[in-house]
C-alpha cells in the first residue's frame, strides 16, 4: 500500500499488480507519472482504518501518513518503507534499491536502475555547457543541492541559479535581467497556470517563457525523487541543438 502520490509511483513500478492493496487518491491524476497503471486499482486514504482494512504487509511513503499512523502500523508488524529526499541520481538509485528490497523485488529494481542509467548516458552533456534557469509557473527556481539541478547538469546545462535549494524569483529581476534561456517545469499543470496569485500569469513572465524556453518538463517528471528524473534529463537532451 502506498500513502502518497510519490509512493504510488514506486509501488506501481516495483510491485506485482496483484499484490497492490491500495494507492493514494492522486495515483491517476494528470501529474502522476504511472497514472495509466493506477487505473482499476483500489485507492485508500492514509489513515489507520484504511490501512487495517487493506491488510498490507508493507506501506511505502514519501510524505504521506503522520508519525502516529506510521508508528501504529509498525506496532502491528507492517513494514514502513521511506522514500528519501534524493538530490541527485545516486540518491534516486538508493531509493529504488531500498523500496525494491522491502517489497521483495530486487530484480525489478535492478531493471529500473538499468533503464535509468541508459537514459542518463543518452542525455549526458547534450547541451555542452549552455546556461539556463529553471522556472515554474509559481515563480520558483532551483539551485545546487536539488534534483532539478542534477537534471540540468546531467543534460549538459549550466544552472544560472547560483544559490542553494529552492527560492522564488522576483518579477523585477526577470524584467531587468531576463535570462537568455529557461527550462520550464510544471507548465502543463492547468491549476497552477490559472491561479490568480501565480507570478507566471504576469505579462513579463509569460513573455520571457515564450521567448527563452529551451524545453518544458512535465510536472509528472518533476514532483518526486524517482527514476523519471532520468527521463527529464533525456527530454532536455533531446531538445539540444544537433
């Protein structure tokens, strides 16, 4: 059983379908990478009552389920498997190995890692050091110490964000010092695009996005520290000039 949308991806990829007794209610949303596989499988809330009804041997979680729920499950002999906050491809592979081992599926984990490595190799260095800034519709960007930064660098892009972690971009900076190149993330999320508070709706930001975008990365590839970070790097690389 998985307790949140990120955990859904790991369970769908690594567990036999017949062994899945519950997914989160976001498992088949548009920003779920493996949403097609989720259709027809049971969805459950991250509550003790729902978990006891499903009778899982293991639960997988990234952020779902509060500490009391997790402790209660462990007291009842249910294995709780945590997905770590990976900030690079090595961390993602560690997540895959951990979950695959806990689910008794090391061969599936190894196959997923092999596919991931192949996409990393295909993407490596494609942009040859060109510089770009990552931006979401909400005006967020990402610097060193983030998986976003690792994705950009894997595809051969220099990250124009020099700070660490995530921060908000200012409209003033975008207007006065517009980046020559942007990598857009989550721009396929209609709810984010429509939000009244969204900096991405400002004319300056829309203009920059239209003019400077090198590539657009779907939210389904960007919302979870998982193997599809390699898909995002490969997609970026595919947009590089030949």
